[in-house]
């Protein structure tokens, strides 16, 4: 930040300021100076204002004219996309690898490069690490691993029976996950290096799908301890467990809004499609709901969405992208403004927002096999990023990356 502060303010041009999570704002700044440095992100912490990450893009020998600098340029240089692929093992149920690519689809790289089944990759919020689970060695065991964002330093964190669904704490220092190591499906928390693995829930029911609150103080999860799946919350240390949704229907897949004020979840409490879709799981359609973090004001957002799976909050928390009837939609967090983004006879699903909220990456079989596509957040300019005869699936956009990982 010393370099930034050394320049007069008239040399700064603020391109945009994007809030990506509670207490974090991205300020994209062009430094109008002939001094050339590498593009980098630096973090400035203040006592009374949100942390700002200032993205300076002056890697060119001559600073780009302002008309040539765009948010796409910064996004291209400072984020990447993870995805799974069977291209090295041919059958989706045989083995998947974790790949990464630039946001334009270039430089696709196999990160895990292991004949085992590698699944469920998750970016650490600081963009430096990737957690995932893998069946390596004992085929009866599934363990959680972590690696650097470039695939190096792969390390096994757990070593017991079936450890799944890693979820990072917002400071990237801890990982919540579910495990059956003690004979039951419970939530555990460990340090990001695998140390101090602590059991957070201890109930004969199934507790799974943990998700950290943006401030790191709570974990939301789903449990059937009251006879049917409901949404629960607890403090980060496992205390204060309480049922939030408390409904006789099935409520599952909870996710915090980026500002930490709402929790989204799926529910089949509306059974309007049971008569026309009897084979829908649990006999009814799923819809998206939101509620306050204390469980109050539970509100249905979608109508007859049918298994709105793989949904994703926009970085500013104003919208949710989701799949319904094999198309991708967005809807505002109050249930208004539902918009259909894709429209074809294929299966389009698994939407993931870019960190600036301007684009959405997703998977589709519209070209006969599963590939990764990207589009603007309004559904325009849909473009295929991968092109492989095998399956590329489950894309996940990174947060804005530290300078060492930015594209040179």
C-alpha cells in the first residue's frame, strides 16, 4: 500500500468497488502512472471501516489507456475456475480429477493428477488453498485433503472412515466437515492443517452439510434428529445447537447469505407437484426458501421449482442463481425478479458466480456431453469454455486471488 499512498489521488481512478463478503470490499483501481509494477492485490485493514483489497493492474510496460481497462480485464487476471473432469479416466463414476482454468477457458490444468476419485473442491476464502475429498488407498475410506491453488502440496488431513463435505471458515484457518468415524454421521471441525479435529455434534441422527457464517461465529447444518431433515445452527465451538426451520417437511442444503443476515435452504414443504411428478425425490418438488438467522420470517422464493439444486448466492447477496427444470434462473433475495437465463432442451445446472457478480459459470450437456460454459449475469453471451469428449462438470469460481496466483 505504500506505493499507492505515495501517488497523488488524482493519479488513482476507481473502476469499481464490489463487496464480496461481510467486511470485505474489492476496490479495483487503475494507477495512472508511468511506473510499472506487477499486478497485485494488497490488503489494508482499518479499525472502523471494512477491509479493502486494492487491485492494481499496472503489469503492462506502459499503463493501459483507461478505455482499454475493464472489469473483465481485472477478472481475467485475478480469478480462476475450478471444475471436475473425467477426461483422464473416461467414466464419470470411475474417477474424476480436479482441474483449474483461466476464466476464458485457457490453460486447463489437472491439479490432483491421481487415479483416485477426487471430488467436492472448495476454495479457501483467501484463494490460497483448495480442500477436497478423495478415495485414495483404502477404497472403503474417503478422506479430506488440501492443496495449494496450483495443485502443489497435496496433504491428507483426515484418516478415518468417510470424511466429506469440507467447508472453510471465513478466515481460512479452519475446516468444518462431516464424518462417520465414531459410528454416526456428525459434524467435525479441524484446523486447516488437519490438527485438532473436534467433534461438534453428537447425535444418533444424521448431521451433515455444514456451512460457516460469514463472521465465523456460527455453523449452519442439516439434521434429521427431530424425525425429518431440518436446518440447524450452532456456535463454531459446537454449543447452542437449535432447530431453525422446524417443519415436518424436508428442509436441506443451507447456505448463508454473504452479509450473514439470511440463510437460504431448499424445502419440499409445498407438495403442489406431487400429483404430476410422483417420482420426484420425497414425493414432491423442492423450492428455495430464505429465513432470518434466528429462523424467523421463513419465506418461499420460488414456485414449483423442482429440486432447485446447486444454487449460489451472488457476491452482493442480492440474488440467487439456481437450476429449475434443467434451466438456470436468478431471483432476488425477496423472491421478486425471477429471470430465466438459459433456454434449451439440454440440462443446464450448477451455477457459480464470478467474484465481481458480473458472470455465471455453469455446466451443460447441450453439445451432447457435459461441458463448462460461462455467461453474463443476465444470461447473454453464453460461451463454452471446455471442449472435451468426456465429462467436465461442477464449476466453481474462485474468489479474487492473491498476487502470486494472478495471471501474468
